[in-house]
């Protein structure tokens, strides 16, 4: 029975082996196809020279060109404040903003004028005394001469025993008295110049103090030095102010300045054509920038606002920021409030963060490529056989998303804009 079971396995094995042999003998060989190169589709731009305007962009905050702080120069009480004197209000040049109590100052002026009048009277008295003393001195000197003659006569008489010695002593005493009178007048006249100097110094001091008091009366009235907008008011009516305290802060409204920080790479294209002498002039002469064709524009962008103001170059900052390697360029916008349109165009006011655009002279016939077409200092080109060629180029300056080249490409070259990965020299391309 077991032998019969083992024999039953053989027929299926024989059938399977026969089927395998048949399948192997009936199989056809695969057809070999010819190897063909596939062209990679790419976007291509044909180079054509065009006019390029170098642009430098920087950002900064608008600030008034002139600010004013009203510092108390007299110690007094506020007795008047202008109507609507508050932060944000506008005032014309010369408008009276504050007035301090000047009664005590006027009393001091009156006292000093009285002191000056007294000193001038003393000076006049001194001059009269000098005149009188000079006249008396002449008389007393003549009297002394007469007394000396009398003494000489009595001395001659006493030698002849015509008079007594007492008479001689009397005449000698008279001469001594007269000499004392002359000496006293001469001393008084010698002191007159120093007395004049003392009185003159006292008069100068009194007049200076009167001038200071008169100046304090003027300083008691606070007026706007120029058309301005009030930034802060630190006093109220009836308040006593101390010397040196800041009463009002205001900003000028005629000119607004913006100090924009531009990367050196943005500034270089604007001035790299300058000679050494022109470059020195550019640093010190604001008018030079206009003559060279640099036109600054201030832009306010964001939150649905896009407003521009024509500006003028004012100055360069004296240092380069060591952290950002940027240079500060200050531009000014004239009459920013007059250019405002309610609801449409806001004024350029303090604190606005704006963009400053400096545009140079247009340069004709320049080769320009998109920034994305530069790959580690090289560009991809397509040759006459539609194959990839790489070529090194030299960038002169950048303008937005474009690069202006100084070397590497000529008119008619076709550059590849597609980023090829991998980029193999000589690979076949399909320009589109």
C-alpha cells in the first residue's frame, strides 16, 4: 500500500518538468533599443544692454531738523499761558506762549537806576572838587610864595637887630602852615584819578546789573522762536518756576530730517565714479550731491499707505556703524505739513519709520541679469548646440533683484534662468 502511494507522486512531477521545458524553449529574447540623449527643458533669457539707475536704500526715523526747549532764565511765577498751549498744537513764529511775573525785576531796575543816578552825582561832585582844588592850589601856592618872601625879609631884619626873634618865628610858622595847605591840596588832587576809577567801576557794575535786570524782563516773556509744534508743556498758570527748569519743548515744522543707514555696498555704486577731489567735496558740500545727480526720496510704506516725499541731501555722518557696517546719510524734507492732504496724504512727522531711496545718474548700455541667475560667481549659458556652458562673471552693483555686471557677458548671450540640479557642463538643454 505504501509503495502504491509513492508511485502516485511521479506523474505530477513528470508533467511539471515537461511544462517547464516547454516554457523555456518557447521564450523570445528582449529587443534592444538604441540609447538617446534627453534634452532638459529650461527657461532662457537673451542678454540685451539697457539703461540702469543705481539705487541705494536705507531706513531711518523722521526727526525735526530744529527743536527748542524753553528753559527758565528767571525765577518767577507764571502769570499767563497762551490759549490751547498743549502738546500737538501749532504756533507761528513770535507767538507769545508764556509770561512770568516781572514785578520784582522792575523794582530792581528802579533801585539800580537810583543807584546809577547817585554815582553819577558823586562823579560830578568829584569833578567839581578837582576844579575847585586846582583853583585853590594856585592861590595857596601864590600865598606860600608871599609868605616865603616875608620870612626872608624878617630874617634879614633880625640880623640887624631891627626886630625880635619872635617875629621871625611867627613868619616861619606862617610859611609852614601855607606849605601844609598846598601839600593837602596836592594830595587831594593826586587821589582824584583813583576816585574816578572807583566811581567808574561802580557805575559800570550798576549799569551791568540794570542791563541784566532789563534782559530778565525780556526773558520773562516766552515766545516761539520759529514756527513750531508743541511737544511738551511742563508748567501751568500760577506755578512758580525755578532757574534752569524746562517749561516747554517744541519741534520746528519747516524741515524734517531722516538719518538713513545705508550699507556701504549700496553707497559705492552711487559715488564710485568720483575722483578723489570730487569725493572730498561730496563729504563736505551738500550741494555737490545734487550737482552729481543724486536724488533722495523718502517713502512711507505699510498698512495700505504708500507715500513719497522729494528730499535733499544734508550731510554724511562722521563715522561708520561698527556693528552693521552702514553709513549714516541725512536727508531733509522741506515743508512736510504743507504737502499733507487730509485722509489721503499724511504729513511726515516725528517718529515715522521711513525708507530713504538715493538714485544716481542712469547708466546706459549695461548688462543686467536676475539675481537668481548667479550661481557662486558663475552663470549658466546655452551655446549654439543647445548645451550648457558655465562662465564666471563680475558683479558691479545690485539694483533690487537684478545684478549689473562689469565683466563676463556680452549682448546676445543666452543665460539659463532655471536652477539646474545637477548642472553638468555640456548637458543638452531645451530652451523655452
